[in-house]
């Protein structure tokens, strides 16, 4: 009930022009036409896709690396795990402001560190090229949940299998690529899909870091949608964007599922 | 025997090296991971002139604790904290209670269409929030709830949320049914069984659910952004935005305010660390 009605309502709005105050006016496919020729919307989809691809893949690769190391029975494992996990639960608003200071062009810590190795750092959040990179770095920093899932996956891998491979002379790298990765592949897929869903809806960090700028170089879909709905009060067009985003997430998730059939290994089959 | 002995020593040596090499890499990584927070904390205790010093000053001199009270009174943060705390309490109690009841119904009671409805509930987990934002906003607007707290906590009392329902159902399923039956023989009602037997036994699920939801409400920015208008209703996230807008480059105070907003979450994490780091297990997400 609570979900069906908004869904139908939202779908209906796609075919209307409505400023929230007057009565919705039926406009047929006008919103869809507009979406097809709206360069700013295309830009938003491209920016969001770039962000999602880089952020999710780095998040999974680095998260997997850290999880494997944490699983080596290292000293202080509990503290280490807490340190890597912590950033993922802190308020996005706080985090974005803290990183904006790190990324500050003239006095930021990051550029000072870069200057130590002779690199002249960019003016991160004010640069069209690097603002998105800055936002990606924050996503990768927040890989706590990814790590947790990988660790519980790693703990489900029977130790005997790895030991047997070692007795047979398989080196550490071979054991990792031939045993750990295949046995962990369902978790990798899970993290991939959660990552796609979350990263395509990024909003808060962008608002606090860049506000979509400079010159729309970080204007992600949710931000463009928000501006259309609650700044310009174009409810019909905002609903069109919402459905486009939903379908996009759905398609990418399905592509990931389809693609996964070639590399995910389910032990039960 | 020596033939067998030799590889085992080498094996143990290799294990030892792997363990300490991992430790070294992880420690370096941990320093990198903590640096932003430590640097923010350091900045929050500096005088404005010290924040631009080069090379950067890691330990502030002098230490200016007054940045915190000053930052938190430049905007009425006491009010924002109270507003957020109110929403956390109202929304979390609603979500936990109603999700537990619905989860109980899915786990224990028999009724027509239960399995179908359970699939529907699971489907809403995948439902596009972005698609429902506008209609939900329109509904709340039509009943005059804009710029009130209601849209941000009343829905939590109307059926809970899919993730938490799932969490409770899974947990209740793991409690032996014999307990219910024994209680029923002793004369307990359906509600009595839930309230006196299952819920007390489900403390881990209740705590996990409350933590997840509470943190989410505290951190939420989008919901308050859409529904709240006047400053006296602002939550901490909106307060930070207001603060950032007006004191854009007063980094010492910005850091103080940001960390103050993050502090309750940090405290919760330190107290309930084990629940954060293991909580996901209850959902049966084993990967």
C-alpha cells in the first residue's frame, strides 16, 4: 500500500508538467523528449557513471586487499578492523567538510604531503578535472562495510582447502587467485551490486564538498534531480529523471548479474 | 624424521613473515585512514593563524579548546542536537518495535498470503528510493506536514522497514518453537509470547537494529533537507550546512562543529563496537 501508491503516482507524474502549486497538466511524452535532448542530464549521467565505476572498483579491490591482510591473524586485529571501519559510519556531512579541508588548495594537508615528494597538487575541489577524484577518494575511504562482508566471507573458506593446496606446492599468489578469489566470488558480486546501487545515488558528500561544481563537473544525478524537484519545482521532469535513474540502476545491476555468471562460483552447484 | 621436520620449520617461518608483513602494511594503512580525522581534530584546536602555518603544525600550540563552545554557539547547535536526538529516539523506537512485530508475524503466525507478502516486503528493499521521494513529499505536503518533524518519524511507526523486518524474522526463526508452545500451554497469548518470550530473547537483534537505524537517522541529510524549513527545526546535518554556508573558511571552527556532530556516533561505536562489527551476521548475509 505504502509503496504501490507512490510508484503509480510517480509514474503518472512523468507525463505531466507540475510546479507543485497549480494543477498537474498532462503533457504526454514532453518530459521524455526533453530528457533525451537535455545535455545537463546527460552530463549528470556521465559524471555519476564515472564516479560509480572508479569508486566501486577501487573500493572492492582495496577492501579485498585489506580484508585478506586482516585475516592473516595479525596482532591488534580488532583495533585495525575498527580503524578501517570507523569512517563508514560517520555522518557524511561531517566527513565531507573534513575532507574539503584536507583537499584545500593552498593550505590543505594533502597538497603539503604531495609537495614533500615534489608534486604540485591541484586545487582539488575547485578544479574541473580533480573535483570528482576528490569525491571518489572519500567513497574509497569509507570501505568499512565492504571489508566486513569480505572478512566474514574469508572466514567461511575452510582452512583445509588452502592447506591442501599449499602441500601440493601452490604459492601464496596462486592460492589467492585460484582458491580464495573463486570461493569469495559471491561476496565480491554482493559488494559490487550494493556498490552500484549506493554509488549511483551519491548526494550528500557532493553537496557539502563541491555543490555540483565547478561548472557541473560533479553534478551527479541525485543533485540534478533534487534541483529540478525542490529548487525549480519541476515535479514532472524530476520524476522522469527519477525513473531514468531507477532504470539505469536496474540495467547496470542486471548486467553485473549476467556478467557474474562467468566468474562467480557457487559451491553448492 | 628430520626430512619431515625441515619443511614445517620453514612453513612456520613463512607464516610468521606473512603475519608481520601484513601487520606492517595494515599499520601504515591505518595511519593513512586515521589521518583525516586526526588532522581535523588538530585543526579544531588551533588559533586561526596557526592553521595556515607551513610546515603544518600537528600538535596545536596553544591548544584552543574554546573553538568548540564558540563554534557550537555561532549557530544554535544545542537546538540542532536536540532535534536530531528527538528524531533518533522517535524513529528508532518505532522502527524497532513495528519491525519486530511484523517480523514476528512473518516468523510465527499463519495467515493467508503470508509468503507472497514477505516477497513483496523484500522487494521494497530493492525499491528505488529516488522514485518515491517526490510522491511521498507531495503526500506529506498535502496533509500540511512540511516543516514539521512528522514526515521524519511517523512512517517508522507504520510497518517498520524491510531491512529490519527481515533482520527480526531471521532472528525469530532461529529461536526454537518449543519455547512458544511451552508458553502457550502455560496460558500465554500470542502477544504474550512475543512480548515476554521472543522479544527478551532477541536482545542482540533489538540492539543491532536500534544501532543501525539510530546511526542512519542521525546521519541523514536528504530527509531533513526536503522536509524541514525553519532553522529551529534543523537537524545536525542541516546545521552543519548552515554553518558551512556562513563560515566558509573558518576551518578551525568548521572542524570543531563537524567533529562535534560526528562525536555521538564515535562514542556509540566505541561502546558498541562488537555490534557494529558483527551486526550484519543476523541478517543471514554470510556471502
